[in-house]
C-alpha cells in the first residue's frame, strides 16, 4: 500500500492532469487538504514540490502517458480513500428507487397506509 502523500499526489495528478498542473493549482489543492487536516503543512509543501518535479520529468509528450498510467490505477486508490465514484452513486440511487417502488407495491397489496415520503420526495 502506498503512503498517504503518494496517494494524494496521484489523486491531484489525475484530477488536474499532468500537462495542466501549475504550481498555483497544486498549492491550492494541497492547501485545501491541509485546512481539512488530511495533510500537515510540511507534508503539503513536500507534496507540491514532488508534484512539480514529476511534471518536469514527464515533459511534453510523456505527460499524457503518465496521466494515462496514473488514471489506470485511480479507481482502486479512490476506493481506498472511501470516495464514491459517479457510477457508484447512480447505482445506489437506482437501488433506492427500486426499493421505494417495491415498498409501495407491498403497502398497496397489504392495504397498509403508505409511508410518508422522505424529505427528498416531491
């Protein structure tokens, strides 16, 4: 398992793209992580410096290959951090809708009074 700093670097690299990563953008992202307490200040500075080194090493054409390689492993990394993907959320939303429909059908067939709709209904 990679360290937290390495995982954060990879996540930032993919989020903004190696070719488009500027020191300002990297610092803004890392500053947000520091404010949330997910990185220490010193660790944040090291992360930005290391990211900028990686961008310089990647160079022009190599950046796209590097981003592709990082994106390939990103799904597992985000799951390790507990970050749900858009498809995961859509799947959960569909499952909730299906369950709500099944509950309504059961209530109708049993003659029970329908449950009050949730706060998001409407």
